[in-house]
C-alpha cells in the first residue's frame, strides 16, 4: 500500500519542551526519540533550562547538535509518513531553541526580573490565540514556566488570566527545582501531571517505569529489561544519522520520555483524561473536593499487571506494562530514518472498529448485563502483514480506589471468528456495574467500562496499534442494588 494508507490524525497536539539537557544523557536520549514522532506534534518551543542537577548553566547547543543529526534523517522519515503528516524541517526545529534563565529555581522568578528568551517564547505561546491546549513538557526545572505564569498574572485581569491558564497542560518529571510546588500552590487551576514524593526520591515516581526497574529495584521479575539493555540499544537505536546522536545512558535511560509517550497518537491514550492510562502512565486527580475549590493536579495511580503467575501492583507498572510495544516502535522509527524505500520497513496497523475510523475512543451505551458486538474486520496493515487481535478489559480506569477487584467486575469477551476480529462483549449485571458503591442504590448511568483492542503485526520489529472502547453501562429500570452502609468496612463484609 502507499503512504496514503497510513494512519492520519485529527489534530496535532501543541508541545513546548523545557529540558535541562546535558546535566546527564537522558534528555538527549529523549529528544532523539521525540524527533521520531515530531510529525504528530506541533512543536512550539525547545528551551534549555536549569534543574537541581545543573543549577547555573543551560546547554542549548546540545539541542542544536541533535537537530543537526535529525537533519540527516528527516528526508527518509518523510518516506514513511502520510503525505498530510510530514515531519518538520530541521531548520524549523532549530528555530525553536531558546535559553531559559541561567540560574536556579525561584531566583529567576519575580515581577522585577526580566524573562529569559525561553520564558518570553513560552509566554508568547500561552497568550497566542489557539483553540488547542499547549502541552508543556518539563524534563528539568520549571522556572521558565514560573516566569511566564507570573507575567500573565501580573499583566492580565483575573478573568483573562484564568482563561489563558485554562489552555495550559503540564506534564512534569517530578519536581526538579523549587518552582514546581510554587506553581501548583499559586496556580491550582492549571492542569498539572506530576509524581509527588520526597525530594529527589525518584524511585517512587511513576515515570521511572520507563526503564528504572534495575536501577531502583521495583517490581523485580515483572518488567522485561531486555530492550533497555545497552547491547539492545546499541544494535537497534544507536544507528543511522539520528540514532548515532543517541548517547549511552548513565543512570536510567530516557527518564523524560513518558511526557510525550503520554501524547503519542496510537489509539490508546486520551490526554485530557490522565486516569485512562497510556504509554506515558496513568494518573489520578490528587484532590477531588470540587471544581474551582482546590487543585487540578494529577499524580500517580497504580495498575495491576500479571506476568506469569504473579501480579505486580505499582505506579511504575502503568508505564512498563507497555515497554515491549514502545521499544519496538522506537526501533522501527530508527529504521525509517535510515531507509528511503517504504517497502523495506514496517508500519503500523490501522484499527477500525464498527466502521469507526480514526484514533478516538469508540463510545457505546449498553444496558448492564447485555451483550454487544464489536467488529474490527475493517482493520488493515499498510504492509500487508498478518495481524494478531487482543481484546482485554482495562479495569483500573473505572475504579475509584486501589482495590479494583472489589469495585469493577470483569467484562466477558468471546471471539466470534477465528482471528478475533469480531467479539461478543457481555457487561456485568446491574448490581455489579450500575449501583452506587456505598449506598448500594441503583443508578440509571453506571460505570464507564474500558475495553482495549491491541492489534500487532508480524513485521520486524512488530508494531502495535490500539483502539479504546468506552462502554457506558446503563440501568434504565434501576435494577439491582441493596442495603448500603455508612462505613466501607461494613459494606465490604457483604461483597
């Protein structure tokens, strides 16, 4: 098939990156990978900033070196992209590089302190008219963001400031200077994803699921480290014009990468819903006391992932569970950067369910206890490769707590055809998915149930595309229910 048969996108997320590049190799690694996905994004800034690990200098020149390497890859990359979704030029990407303040944290923030060139660019991007939110990905300290926010707060009346800040989406790799907490405290309305833990206790953070299991020692026996080994990276990643710029890791590789894996347009994640889960992890609102009353901060949630006979329950599992797929994806794109012939590389399956094209979740209303048919027979592979279909119930996004099994009952999934392209899905009965947890009163609108379809080809390396099905359980006749309780312990005795 021609490139016109490749996946297209409804829009490009606007992305602005703050990076303490060269404090260690991981930012350079993440930037190399990011560029391989840059046709999916509208990149609006690449700002070199400080952090607790590099407090008094910034290194934009090291961004430029990686963009120079990208220049040698972009022509080939475009041979493997839809003609309507081509990669940006190296010249354009180079024009986005700016310097943040060459000082640490809050020492760069004040109404009497001029904005850095990076801070000015970020300010301009926030206030520029746009119908799309601006995703600010923080790989280091956040004083560039703090500078811009303070200027907006100082120059605009409250109602205009609130409108401008509602456009912002932040994903920060923990706090790496003293401005992160200041931002969340002073601008609580800003949509802000960040692991919160003891200072520099990174082994507690969800983002370390990208590759930190050996270094930090979590979930031993669960994640497979093979495709993070230096030998695998040397053979599959550090090749070609762009891959050759990918440095050896020092601590853990690519700690910042989850920020944009979260935004990858592969049919799995829904960026406005951090609790849904994606390659970049799963996050839950920290404070649910009411809209406009407290923070719009999202922090780590947990997934339960079975490997062999053991189930691993951790925040890191929300990322490492996808590792085989996202590392294969990385390796395939490196091959694109080296190969001008479309037919000599692998490309992603295109998933179609119930004739619904695109990447947005398929939404279905269904009565509790009923059966629905899902049909992915329109799914195809641009290379004509054989496809494997895996449908599974992602229970954690429905749950409101850690004890998922007590709150979310299984969907029953039955193949209709031999390939699994078409399935019957039966919802739990009303008392299991359409009653209020504590009062046990039946609800007309019950749980939102998440079904994932993974479609994997047999190319080399194999590539996986996804589609999420959101099944809204309904209970029009208000069936089920029972006697409630005032205390969860009393209730659970009968469940």
